[in-house]
C-alpha cells in the first residue's frame, strides 16, 4: 500500500485516542471512546515496517513523530516534526497535505480521501454496533502491557488486512494496522489532553505564500 494511503487509514482511527475510566474489556473501552470523546491533543510516534523484498536480510523501517490534534467528528491535524516536517489537516470538507521541503500543498475532498479506507468509519461511528456492519470486532489477547481490540474488515478486497487498537488502564495507547501487502503501521500515543478547547478556525489551513497547490 502507498504509505500515504496507509497513513490515512491510521489517522481516522487516531481520533479515538484519549483516556477514560477502564472497562471490563477492550471492546468496552472502544465503546466508551466512540460515545464520549470529542477532542484531544497528544504526541505520537509512528513506525512503518515494509515486508522483506527478494535479497533483503532485514525489513525497511521508517519512524516519524509529532503532535496529533482532533475534534470529532471530522477535524484533525497531524503535525510531523521528525525526521521531516509535514502537516496534514482535515477541516471537515478538505484534506490538506503540506510538504515544506517541496513547498507543495496537495488538497483532496475529505470525504473522498477517507472513504478509501475502511478505518474511516471508526472516526464517525456512534458506537461499536455501528462498526459491526463493516468490521468483525473481537477482544484480542493482551500483549505488550495493553488490551487489544481486533477489527477485521468484512470486505475481503480492500487494502486493509487487519486493525488492532490497544488500551492501557483506560487510555487508548496504540494502533496497529496491517495492509494487504504486508506493510505494518504502528502508532504509539503519549498522554492526551482532552480538556483544552480549540479556538475557532484552529483546523483551517492556509497555503503558505509561494507554495504550489495541487488538487487531486
């Protein structure tokens, strides 16, 4: 899968990542997020691991980090700082991708861009029941100190093979997405601030002067 498309799958899931009281199992944690979480801000680290190619002895790994902010149901911002700066903003109608090194802004209709990934439904679903039309949901075995929900897309011809959502003591702490080509994207979140309100226009994006704007 194209890394950007895999990223779009992860960002829609990331809009769930805040802390709430612990529940009996991971599915209970997921239900609480979907019903109660409206906004948040956290640091993140993302690791993308590609499958081995012929002749390779070790997988290719790319690691990046930054700050994630969201306001449900349809606004978010990923501000990458390492290893390269990059900004991705969804303002409710348009998805903006800004690459400072290239001085280039790519824009796409938000609904069209996120509709390409089954994970997009999680950002707007009202509860777990709404997700069950698209995913087979189950509690996965505990691992790495986390409780995990496994989500398997019911459509077998999509780009996502499986999704795992990890919780730690009532806080959603991790996302693990495996695509149909064997590429894995893992996101780990720091503590999330869910109390500070975002001001009007916080999720608007204005292309910098001189940047090339490309519509897709």
